C-alpha cells in the first residue's frame, strides 16, 4: 500500500519491521488508553498469527516514523431486539470492528503539524480496507468501542460514528460486549 505521494504508509504488522524501541516509545494521549500500548507490545503478533485480528502499522511516508496503528476484525451488530418469555431474539448485521486505533502521541509532539492525522488515517486507509473486504463479503457496518471520554466520543462523531440510545446500548452490552472493551461506549456507522 505504499505510495510516495501519500502522507502515510500502511503496513501489515508482520511486514512492518516494528522495532522494540519503537514500541517502547509509543505513547497515547490519554492514560485510560494504556491498553492500546500494551496490546501492540504483547498481543498484536499472537492475534495476527491466530487469525483473530489484522493489525496495520501506520508510518510517516517521508521520515518512516511510527505514526500509529489500527486493528480490524470481523464482527456483527444486533438489531430488532425482542423478548419472548425467557428468550431474547435479535437480527444480526455483518460488520467490521475497528478494535484498536491509536496515534503515537510522541509522533504528534515531534510533528505538531500532523495533529488531527487520525481522521486522515480513518478515511483514506481504514475505510478503503473495509470497503475492499465489503466487495468480497457482506459488510454493512463498522463499529468501535470508544473509551468513555466525551472528547474521544466527539472525535468519533466527526468520523461519522453514532451512538445507540441508552436502552439499546445497555441491551447490546449484555449480549455482545467483549471483556477487553468493558467500560467502553459502542459506536457504529453504516457503510
């Protein structure tokens, strides 16, 4: 996916030549997001190898600095929830989960003109990967579990993500919320 005219290059983690010192110097803006750093260091390779998720490294196309990373995995969302006695019924829709999305805060500090690069990465790189997959298999939505911070939720709204009603979100969390995402807010968008 490398194009010298682009700001960034996106490289699958196994082809990225990611160095330990790059991971050790990777930082996130919010203390609540430290799991994103730990994921990159401790779990990304194993989940890639076991086909649980695909992680992509984002590098500056000119300097080759580590800008950030994101992980995508197959998923589903539920709609039309109904209760019939002791049973819950619902329909599902195919989706892709943006399971991890982190920008290297040290990169932003060293390159302040790059502040806001997340929207560029999302729209120019993440969405095209999802759309390419959608041409081959059914994918209707992309979703994310956001940290419960209003500034981050507002940022994802700028990316066109929406929230469910509080009742719908509560029901969804009872059924489908992964342990890794406890305390996070479900947000989605239709492709």
